[in-house]
C-alpha cells in the first residue's frame, strides 16, 4: 500500500466507497465525482502507478472482469453503450496515480464528450513509425 494513495486507502478499507465488486485482486466502486450516472472505477487492490507497472497476471485479472462489470453498469443505468477509459500518466489526464479504469455509460445526447480531433497519417512517416514500434515490441519480447 502506498501511504498517500487514496485508492490504496479505499482498497484497504480505510476510506469508504460505494463498492460494486471485490475479489482478491480487483475492487470496483462508483466514482465520487461522476461525469455520467453510473461512472464506475475498476482498480487493482495493490498499488501500481499505471499500465506500465502492473504485472501481467493482475492486468489479466482486471481484464477478465471488465466485461462483466461494464454489462452490469450499463444494464442498471439503462445505457446502450459505454466508454472503457484508461488514462495512463499525468499527461494523459490520470488524476490518481494508481492504475484505474473508468466505465462510463453512454447515451445519445448525455452531454459528455471526449475531445478528439483526428489528424492525417502520412505514409512515409507511418512506415518509419510502424517499423520502430515493431522493433521495440520485438525487443520487449
């Protein structure tokens, strides 16, 4: 447990939450600052800063539970869809430095928007970048 981490304190039972699911590795609870009704968080119970720090077996455990949790959330709030969001790092808007997924139920006209302006992929740059990323992936194996 990281002493100054609010999610570690929630996982340890030191801070109450509106729990929706818990097992040995994973905890899920309602976000206290929801952007839409049903906004739910899914965290590992142990402290991992972000996706780059979490062991594969813990990530696998979270991933196996995400569909079940998302189905339950959108069913209860009667939403036809959801965003599954992971902000990975401060620059990516990760507000709590403890790995967490957001389940955000979505409806047409719900007022929540994710700003996204698509660019244009230039073939020469894309070939070079794809080759560099593929090499980094091969090296990581």
